C-alpha cells in the first residue's frame, strides 16, 4: 500500500504526517489522524507535564491489536528541531539520546510515529544538572489483582491521600488509562532517590499492615488475588510512568485522566468502576469544563 503523506505547518515548524486514515483502534475505528487531532487539542493541558522530561515512546505502527515496541533513542530520521537530551544508561552502557516533547510540533511528530503512549520519568531535565536529575514527584501505582477492580483502587487511594496529606505533601491522582490509578506527590527541594524510594516503600508497607485483606506491597502475583498492589518501585530514576493525558494502547482510545477526589469517593460509594474510564472525547470535554486537574501550581 502506498504511503500517503501530507506536508503540514504546526506552529512555526513544517513536518510530514502520513497515513492519517489508518485505523489504529479497530474496535472503534479510531484513526491515526484522530490520534494526532486529540494530541493537538490536549496539548495545552498535557505539555506542562511532559515538556522537560525525556520521552519514551510506545509505538503501535499497525494498531493496538498488532505488535508494539518501546523507543527511547530519538530516531535518526527525526527533524533537526526536535529537542534531545543525552542520559547515561542505568545499565552502564552507552548514553541514550532521548527526544523531549517541549512543544506542539514535537508532540505532533511523535503522534505521527503512531506513538499512542507517551511515558516520562519522575524527574525534570532543568538547567546545568547532572542527569538523571533528582525526583520532583513520588508516585504510587495502584494495580488491581484478579478479583479486585478500580473500586478497590479508589479505596486505597483515599487511604494514601490521608497519609500523604499528614506529611504535607501535595497530591494529585489520575487513572492509568487501563485498570488502575496513580497518585503523585509533589516533592519540593532536591530529595535523593534513595530517600524518595525508601519513603514510598515505607508508606506502601504501612497501608498493607493496616489493610492486609485489601492491599499488598509485594510484586509477587500469588499475593495479589482480591488485592490492590501499591507499586512503590516506580520511584527510580530509570523508571517511567504514563504521562498525564496520554492515550493508552487498549481496544478503545482510553486516556490516563486526572480526576478529583470527589470522583474517587463517588466511585467507592457507587461501587461502579466504569465511572473512572475516560476516552479521548471525554477528556477534551472535561478539560473544557474543569481545566487541568493535574496541575500542581
């Protein structure tokens, strides 16, 4: 099949987009053109949360029901105006040249590569700093095991919120865009990774002790039946989490969506996990009505 290309101007940049009619989500018929359109519209809310962080792209060139791959190195064919940053490899190998989504043209460029999912670390590049930088966020990834649902994740989120508030940490919560939730706490100053990771681990273990029938902080799958895993291990400089407002590679174009604590409480009260699933159209409507619920400042 011939590659259909179109030259477009985005901001002050010119770039080529291709195969806009290609269906990436067969269940809903959602196309690559619609994916790019979503990222253009969501950019004002999304960019502040990814713009100073190295990007790991999860690409689905043939759609969500076919093979995908993660790409950290900026592709050799990237336009010369795409910002990049060299980060030492955690395994001690060669440094990795990451792309950085710092503006709308770069966001469109990434989406045109069928980058459905955009993953970023818990640190920012900043100026004149050794990379990776110090953590500016602490994350708790709540993942329901077999027999548990988003409802149980919301229950755990309310407990974690109380603990983090007692520590005077500012907290935001978003859906993972899949089955679970992610809580982020804003870290002021420049804490060490060891301190952040140890604190997250201690908090997860304390919740597990309080609610042993509901929570596990251990990654072993045999311990996760009917429980919510509080994954604290993401607090590591080499780890990434899904960016706020990123689409996920699921049958429908669901999104990692910031939510309110009222919505969390209502999910628990109603015991209806479906109230916490949002598509691209839902998210754009929410932003029009409520603004960016993930902003820390």
